[in-house]
């Protein structure tokens, strides 16, 4: 992908982030930059130069509140993609999709796609669980992936696992773990590593990040996260991005 196209796509993602942040600030919702976006904030003060997605994470209660408020408060140019608004969505967590662009993931190439494919940001929920239940939680989450992945979609069974996993969440628990919707056991840290949040600049504006972002990043990427990977590993996820062309879902929906 040409660098100029990637830069334009990152501008669209950043605009989505600004809108997301505006809703969260209005309603006092907690979230933080996560995964590669957090790494970008720490290492590059913005996007990782070759990154073509953006990740934020929210505690369970804030995530549910955001979904409620977003239905009424997002501008027309943004689509809130969930399993309720877009049943064909390949994931169970929420995304904000830009309605005026197209993002085709490498694994989607050549497939008949029925869901929205605008440029997006990922919104991951996390649960608070007790130390004694961590291993059980991880086993259940990994088992749930059997029924919801790129090749198998049995949503009725996957939803049963998600509901059971999310029932293990309570506010007083000490560990933050990936929510059932994520289908990946990525986040696994003590609550004090994340909260209270601090702020770091991302593309020139301050955004919330975990209090001890070093420990948080080590838990995901290892001790050497500040080192740049070799050039052959600096790969984008997408195979095609167009910032000015509506995706097939939008074209069909609006009869364009």
C-alpha cells in the first residue's frame, strides 16, 4: 500500500477516535488506547507508521453505556457496527465504521462479504474477574473461539459462551481481562496497572492510556516493545483501502 493512502486512512481513523472521545467525555465514560495504538502513542506519539487500524478498550459498564448513547449521538457519517446493527459482522465486539470509505482486510479478499467494510476503529470491552477464576476464564474464552473465528460462525453457541464469561465480571474484582466478545485472551493485568488512567499525546492531542503503560505493553508485546521490528515484519492488515469510495454495504443499502 502506498504511504500516502495509509496516511489518509489514518486521518479517517483519527477522526473516528475524536468522535468516540467526544461521546465518552460527554457521558464521563472510561476508555484507553490499547494494543498497537497504545504502542504507537508511547513509541511514536501517534500511529505506528505502518499501522492501519486503531484500538480502544472500555470497562464493561462503560462499553454498554457507550453502545446506548452512540445509537443517538453519532453523526450520520459513522456507522456503529455490532451484531445487532449488522448481524453479518465477523466479530462480536463493536466497531465504528466510516460510511464514506472502504477497507478490505487481507483475509477478506475474494470473498462474498455481506457486512459493512468502512474504515474503522475497534472498541473492545474488558471484564474484571478474580484471580482464582483467571485460568477458567481463559479456557472458556479459548474454547469459545472454536465457534467464532474467520472460518466458523456459530453465533448461537458463541453467544452462550460470551454471556457466561461476562457474568464472571464484577466491579470489585482485581484483574482486567479481555471481554467475552473479543474471542482473544490478550488483556490480563491487575486493575492497578491501568487505573487511574494518565494521558499521552497521540497525533498532537492527549488521550487516556493505562497508568503503568510499560507493564501493560510488556504483557502484550514483551520487554523489547520499544524496538522497531525488521522491515519485512512491518505489514498492514488490509489489502485495499479507499478513503473516498463507499463500501458495497453502503452502496446496496442506499441504492447508489
